[in-house]
């Protein structure tokens, strides 16, 4: 009698689970990160006895914009869909005679009946649909309870110091990898998983990552007072610091970071302003203008001093000026002198000239290897040369060889054609006649 009841229970559950289901997620609020899918059940539906957490083959799952759906079977993720629209689950292990081949569906249904009969009529299976909120989760406030170090670099004045700043604002993040988030964070959630369950941990890790992120921002040359205008750069720096933990473990990525205010201690701000102001006085004109303003203020104060008398006050000013220090006129003169000096121009590399080919000469137009009286490219006349050949082989123009220091030989005649200006390769041993004009070499052709 007991086996008969078990068989009837197994058969009843198999028949009840033959109907195709429709799963959807009505809405995901800003505070909800994960929500279990609901099976639509209206008053007109007749399938009131279906098993819980069973998805029949061919069931439809509606995925909205800003959502990602995963199907978990027996604790393992078996399917994922992040594209909005209708998703048909056609690989379920729960057969339906209303989807696919009728013959195969009936055969699989009998197999399912045998499995459920062995478990006393129970399904012995768990299938779930989860929807993940992939929209930006905004409004996450942060604030530094303790000052955070920040490096201030000002190349204009040679400033490079570390100060401490406080800042507060809001940041937004989004789920970029729902599978990692399901495995490492929310797990087998029964209903909803809200942001308040993870906000405290995220905020703590966010504040911890602010210091290395500020270091990267400082290396980019961004001042702490300009942080509100570089929110995108700060978000990129935070993602770079948190990429291993948030992106690689949680499946979360920071999308935007908003900075409401940044405040440094008054003593640090005063120190920075003082250093920047003093650095401006490296300019003589600025220093002279400062002295003029200081003396003008002192003269006004002295004229208004009725106790000691204006004469005594002006006498004190003259004594201070004669005691030493910078002179205003000298400073203005230094400034004018610096402004009048021409700025150094970048030196241009001298053009490299190629050595003349053997037995030829180079023209100014760039043509090389000319052997005649005129350039073969531009027609320019061959320049006259007064070089002499040393015994070491160097071509020289002065009285001494720059290579070996030998003196230019005297008393040895060197020839050059007095008609056309042609010079033999060895001026001391000319040919009998000039190869250019045919004039014979004689005493009139000696240089």
C-alpha cells in the first residue's frame, strides 16, 4: 500500500511539472543587488501543484535592461544571460511534453518518474533563477575620519612636500561579473540580497585604497585643491588599486567618484602659500615691487604715528635702509637687465659635408665628384684652392700642417694654370700642358 502511494505521488509530481513556466523579476530597487526569480502565477492558471524550485524544459525567463540572469541547478551555475529580452531554457534536466520532441519528452518523463519514485515521490532536485542588478549603485557616501597623506608637487617653485588632507563625497559602483559575486558574496540567497549587507566592507576598503590612489593622482601633477575637477582620474586610480580585490574577487567595479570637498590643515595651507609667495621673489622686479609696497605702508604708518612723532619714525626708516639689505633701484635694474638679455636659441647642427672624391671637387649645390672647371649640376665655376699637400698626406691651407706640425715647404714651386685656374693633383709636379685649356706650364704658372 505504501509503494502504491509513493508511485501515485511520483506520477502526480511528474505530471504537475510538465507545464512550462514563466519567470520574471518585476523590479530591482537601487538597494537590491540580487533577487530570486519569481514564477508568474495568475488566477487564470491551473498549475497549482507544481514543485518548488523546478524549471521545466522550454520555460521562458524574461530579462530586463540593467539585469543579468543566472540559472543555478543543484548548487552549480548552468546558464547565464545578460542580454535583455526573452530567454528560453531548453537544456533543463526536467522534461516537458509541451516542448521539443514528444517521443523523447515522454521517454525522459518516465526516467524522471523512476528517479522520484526512488526518493519517495520527492523531486530531489533544486533549480533556481537569480536576477542581478547591473545598473550603477549610486549614493555610497565616504569620508576620511583621519587625515590622508597627499604629496604636493609644484615644479614652478621647486616644491615637493607631504601634507595631510581630509575629503568626503560619494562613489558609485556596478556589478560587472555576477558569477564572481554569486560565488564569493551572496551565494544561495533565498529572497533578496541588499547593498547594506556589503556597504560597510566596501566603504572600509575604499578608504584604505584612497592613500595609494592619491599618490597616483599626485604623480600626475594634479593638486589636491583640483581633485573635484578630476573625478574621472580619481575613479581610474581607485579601480587600479582595487582591481585585484573588487574586480577579481567580488566582480565589482567603481564607475564614478564624486568629491564634495577637500581640506588641508590651516598650517599646511599657510606653509604652501608662504613658500609659493617667497619663490615669486626670485624675480627681481617682483622683489622690488614688494619692497616698494612695504616702504609705502611704513611711510603711511609713520605719518599717522602721533606719539613718537613723524620725524623720529622717518629717521628710523632711513637708519633701517642704510643698515643694509636690498636696494629697490638695484633690483629694478637687475630685472631690466634680465629682460633685455636675449634668450638662448637652440643650436642647429652644422651640415655635414662630404669629402671630395679622388681627383674631383665638391660644389656648394651639393654635387660631388666634379672633375672639370664647372659644376656638372649647376654650372658654378670651380673654386680656387690654396691647399698644399704635406708629406703625411694631409691637405693643408696654412703655413703648418695641423696633423703632424710640418712647415709648408719653401722654395719648391707649386703650379696653377694662369689661364683657366686649373691645379694639378700634385702642385709641385704639374704636367707639361694644362688638360683644361692646353696652356703650357712655365714660370708664369707658379703660385
